[in-house]
């Protein structure tokens, strides 16, 4: 009788445990430091966008844990432009801080995301600085080239009238004033640009086990 009672208690307890376990789902823990290789699906620019604008990027390479795909291609990441600065008229470059907030798997499940942009490929003269701040091209070299060309042009014109120094001064001044009216080169991140984000802390996600099994194509944690 005692053995039967103990068995009944054990089965009841196991039944409760099984009922509470999720059915048809698989849990993954993607470690901090993992790289998420993404591509932009829209163009972002300091000329048209503003601080607070939302953006989305797509996972371009699957991420797997222990031989199982945890983050498949087709997952999307949502974020916002938390800082936006246009280039100055004489100094300064365009800057954007692209902060990500959540990731959505193809089956619709969403999870909070903490990651920092570390590299960007596919766009010229763009650098990623501290804390993921994207900096655009520097306009100093073109400025000096324009001013130099204006000075030479003014000098040649001055030679015609026997006043090369006056011509050079006028040419340089006119070119400088004209350049001050215009901003430097805008920072533009075209559609299709590769952005690589690094997880700042562990990402715990779950999704349908059947999908995970079908997508099991990558071994180890992709980075």
C-alpha cells in the first residue's frame, strides 16, 4: 500500500511537471559576444532621417548554438536612430547612433535585444566609433581643394590685370564664402549595407522545435 501511494504521488508530480513544460518549443541561450551579421533593408541618411526614426535590419547569416540554429536567416531586428547629427558647414561630420531594441524570428516570436554596432561594410569613408556611433566622410580635403582651386583661378585672373596678389585674395575669399554656405558630405547608409552587431549580454530565445530541426545547418555559434 505504501509503495502504491508513493508511486501515485510520483506520477501525479511528474504529470504536473510535464503539463507546465512548453510543448513543441526549444530554448536557446546565445552567449554575449556573439556577432549578428545583418543587412539594412532601407537607406538611412543624415539628410532625410531624424533622431528617433525607426529602422529594421535583417539577419544575413544564421546563428547556431550546439549544432542547432537559434537565429535563422529571415529574422529581423528593430531599432531606432538614437542620435543624429548633420555635418557642419566648415567642420564636423555626419553621425548616427543606430540602437537595436528587439529581434523577431520568422515565426513571429519577439525578444528584447542588447547589442552594439561594431563594423559596417559596403559604404565608403564610413567608420564605426565608440559605442557603435557611425561617422560619415570628412569634408576637409574637398574644402581645401575647392579653396585652392579658387585661389589659383583668382591669381590667374589677377595676372591679366597685373594684380596677382589681389586676384588670389579675392579668389580664395569668394571660394571660402561659397563653401561656408554648404554643408559637408552627408552620412548615407544605403540599402543592403552589412552591419555587424555584437551581443552585449546573453540572448535567451525560444522557437518551434520543428523549425529549429529543419534549420539545423550551421555547427557551433556563428560569428
